[in-house]
């Protein structure tokens, strides 16, 4: 009975949060922005995907093999690369270029942080941080691609793509209290330890997003030149 009551309470809270997206989708539809369908579909996909992740996370965290960790993170990069490529032409070459950019971003940041002791090398740490690198890099690449499609130069594209991450770093502690910082405080950690952990992640995100954009662009440019020379 208590389980049913707890589940009902959880579903009510989740529905209340979803109503925010429903309201935004309705507003977007009234304004003719063409975003409402994408918002609603994304909310449904996010629900199913996150619940599935929560179901399998127990087994994922039991993984000890570094090779298996790398395979999981590579999967994040492949899926993130596919999403970014869909904003350009969706071609296989673009997909591979974006995925390679994300993979390079992970290789540039995660091993260094693990070897230096800034983060743990356990799956419980590396896999979630790998997903954060891939997700933030994916967003940056998608923004860069949209700018490039509108005729902007690579410098303008990368600068625009980096605005969200750099702005977050600039106002952290003033306007923004990030999730890791708040989560650690709620779990009872010392404020200083929470701040150090959050800054480590923010530095990682800024560096990895820049690397993902640059590598993806260079590979896409190389593929386009090779295609034009055929």
C-alpha cells in the first residue's frame, strides 16, 4: 500500500513538472514557432530513456573493465554525433566527424582528470562524466553547425557554440548554483568540496566542448574537400 502511495505521489510530481513543457509547447504552437511537436516528442523520449537508464544503472556501475567503460562512453559519442549531424546534412561522413570530435573531447579530458586524481577512475564516476562531455559537446557542435549553415565563419561558429558553457562558468556562484554543487550539499558534503567538484566538471565541459567543435569542424572540412576533389 505504501509502495502504491509513493508511486502515485511520484507520478503526480512528474506530471506537474511535465505540465511546464506542455504549457511551453502550447505557447510555441500559438506563436507558430514550429517547436511544440519537437518539445512534446523530446519530453516523451526523455522520460522513457531516463527510466530505462535508471533501471540498468545498477548493472552499469558494477562494471570494472576500462575497456567496457570506454565502449559505453564511445556509445554516447556515436549517438551524440548522430544527433548533431542531423542538424547539418545527416550524412554518414558528418556523423562520423561529429562522433570523432566528441570522442576526442572525452580522450582529452577524462584520462587526464583520472590520472591526475581530480576524479575517480571508477565506472560510477567515469561513465556519468563521459555522458556529460558527450552531451555538452553535442550541444556545442549543433550550435556551431547551425551558425555555419547560415554562412558564418568557423571562428564565429565556435564562439557562438561556446557562449552557454563560458557564460555558465562566468556566473557560477553568482547567478547559477549548478546541479553537482547543490546535490553534494543536499547529500551533506562540505561546501568547499562541493565547489571543487563542480569547478572540475565545469572546466572539463568548457575544454571538451571547444575540442569537440574544433575537431568536428576540421574533419567535416577535410571530408568536404575530399568530396569536392573527386
